[in-house]
C-alpha cells in the first residue's frame, strides 16, 4: 500500500476493532480487549504495530478508547511509542467515537453499552458525559451490571432466598462448586469480562424467567435515566418548556435524537424498555438505531468541525 492512510482503533475492554482505510480499500481487524488495570498505551502500541505490519506509507492514527482519563489524554506519549510513519494521532474517549458512529456530526444523545457503559450528550455548545464510572461505582445497565445481578440472583436461589430454577442454573451450570464461585471470580485476572459474559445468559433466560426479565428491564431503565440526564445537561430538553422544535433535529416539533451502540442493546427487552422510558419522558424524542459502527465513528475524529463542542474532548498530536 502507498499514500496517506488512516488507522482507526475502537479499543474497549471486550475487544479492539481496527479499520485501516486507504484509497480504494478498508481492511478490518480484531484483537483482545484492553486491560484497564495496567498501562493502556503499550497495549495500544502493540496492536497498532501489528495492524500496520503489511502497510507502507504515512498513517494518521485515530483512537477511541475506554478508560481514557485526564492523566492519559496525552497523544504525544502514544505517538512516541509508534513507528515514524505514524505522523498524526487523534485520541478520544470511546463515548466520543461511539457518539460519532451512532449519530454522526450532529446533536443528540448516545448510550454505549458493552462490558461497561457510558452516555454522551452533545448540544449546541456543550457536551455531557454520564456514567462510565467503572464497575465498582458505576456502569449501571452494562453487561457487567447485568451479569453481576444475574449471578447474585443465582446465589440467592442456591441459598434458598429466591425461588428461580432458571437463575439457579446460572451458577450450577457454570461453577462446579457454587460455594467457591466468589473466590474463583475474585481471584480471576479477567473477572470483569467474565462477570460481564453472563449478561448474554441473563438476556436469554429473560424470555421465560421473571427474575431475569426484571434484571433486563432494570438495566433498560438505568440506561434511559442516564440518557435523559445527558440530554437535560446539554439543553436538548429545553423545547419541553417553551414548545419549540428541538435544535438536535432542526425539525419543528421534533424532539432530541437518542441512539445507542453495543451488543447489550441487541436485547429486545432491554432496548424496548429503554425506548419506552425515554419516550414517556420526552414524547417527541427521535429514537433511532446507530447510523454506523463505533470504529466508523473513530475514523471521523479527524473530520469533526472546529466549531463542534466535541473538539474539547479530542486530543491531537503531530510529529
């Protein structure tokens, strides 16, 4: 390959997706997820070098990543770990790139639900991040949150504190000694991902078990509460008070746009609960599936207009 290309990385805890974009071609890739309990940039650098192994020519790197804090929002540090042909880096939290993939360059609210969860609202002049505070003190409605709730219900059933053969099977089918499940999980190096992996089983059980269904509905309500909080904080609900059409869509009488991304939102029960809760609170809300994939949103980082409030959350470095 030759010419200037873009390598987009959507880096989460569950997995890392890459997209190498050159003239006339797009090459996807996938890698294991980030470990947020160790340095992130060396992990990213390893993936980037591998993704560029068969590529020649200058590259612009765009990264949307989980766990991005003020302390590591330093694209120059990432650039220093990379081959010289990577001459420019755009770095943003995955809430920003998830928003770009779900809604694009307009206004609205995006909820990204994977192992963790984060919601981002974008208004005319401000952005607001809601939740995304990790499994210990946040991430309400995430796969981890659902998986943990399912396992807790399973242990309650095991103890006889809850009557639910389906939830009991969640622990008896997956742990040979349920009494030691908590030790197994606590000492596991990938305990967050392991617990999050049970969300799929809880979602499946929700089709015929009331306890599992309640967990999925509760997750949907948590996600809706976050989305509504984000919309309120950036002024997207102002039309409710004055009767105007909302600036998020530019349509008279239309409400703000809400969208989502992530595998957890594929649960019909959770998604329908989310939509119902938002619609009840904002009757003219526009609720729509994502317009593209998160990795496509990562590739948009370099195209965000200077006047967009998202610019305040995008970090850039050049050689």
